[in-house]
C-alpha cells in the first residue's frame, strides 16, 4: 500500500514537473518569436503615419499639432510620454496622452469632441488616427526613464483613485485588476500576468505599451488594453478617455517609475 502511494505521488510530481517544463518551453519559444519579429516591428508604420498626422494642417482651423503642449512646452514631443499622466494648468486637470491629444485637436485644429474621439481603435480595415498619433508620440520617449509626478494634489488624487480601482471587485465574476495582477507567477494559459505591485514587473509591463498586436494586426494603446481588462472582468466598457482610465493609468505609470520606456513594442 505504501509503495503504491509512493508511486502515485512520484507520478503526480513527474506530471507537474512535465507541465511546468512544457509551460516554460512554450514561454521561451514565444519570447524567441517576439525577438525575431522585434527588428521589423510593424508599429514603425504607425509611428511614421502618426508623425505625418502631427505635422499636417487639419480641421476648421487648418492647423497642425506642432504647437500641442504635452507638458514640456508647445510642440515638444521628446520625453513627454514618460512624464504622463500629469497635471495641466490650462485645463486644471490630470490628463493622460490620449486625453491630451483630444484636447489639442479640439483647441488647435478646431474640431469637435465628437470628431476627436471618433474611432479611437482601428478595426475592420479602418485605421485609427489616434492610435497612430499615440505611436508617434510614445516612440519619441523610447530609451528614457519613466518619471511620473504625484507632487500636485490632483496628481496624488488620481493615483489614489487608480489604486482604489485596481483593488475594486465587481462584475459577475467578482474580479478586480488585483485578481490577476497582484501576485507573482500567475498566468492565463501561456499568457504571463505581471504583478503590478512588483516594481520590476510593473516597469516591464507598462513600458511596452502601446504595442503592435500580431493577433489583431493593429497598434493598441494603453486605453485599449485597459478596456480589454474591463471586458474580462465583465465590467461595462469605460467611456473612452474618461477620468477612470486616466486614474488607473496614473497608478500603473507611477508604479513603473524608473523603468526604461521601450514602446511601441510587439505583443502576441
């Protein structure tokens, strides 16, 4: 009897070890696949189109976005993304990149908010100008360290609100962001789930968005990624460029402070 139990235990351990090795092997192969594609990341096409859109006169005002202030002065794009979200004096609010681009398109180019938020995500062969603009702006911070401020009271409030949302449980599955992203070593199938409370994990996760998603053939922004998280939690889809998304983005970005920005990256 003892021998039989020992045999069963040994078999179970071997199965578990085999499964772990299989998962590790598959993860390694995915990493190799990403590395092979990285040198020819299609996100570069979005970056180029975004730069063209940034410099093209458009809207009723026939103006470009070259005077858009992303926080470092009118027209300064270099290094702007690694300091976002941030408080802006001209609006009296904390804004992330997508919110700020909407603001600039409205105030500089004279387009309506409805037009500015139309088709934030590319689909069914229709490209999104917003995704292209985000790809361009973020690419101008590549290689720089994240340095998000919470010095202003409204920045601090946004961070705390984002933290609260991270832990908030709800929906039909009683899920929170923390359900998947507050422990080490978790995964869904072959998808690793970064622990956002772990500094290194938070840096690795945040600094690679936006990203070109091979499975979707599109560059996807942080807003799109967070929408997908809400969907998997069975929450209602958040309003595009809402304060809720900005708050969560602030929480994630601040947790990634010091990480070297490497986006737009490449994802499965």
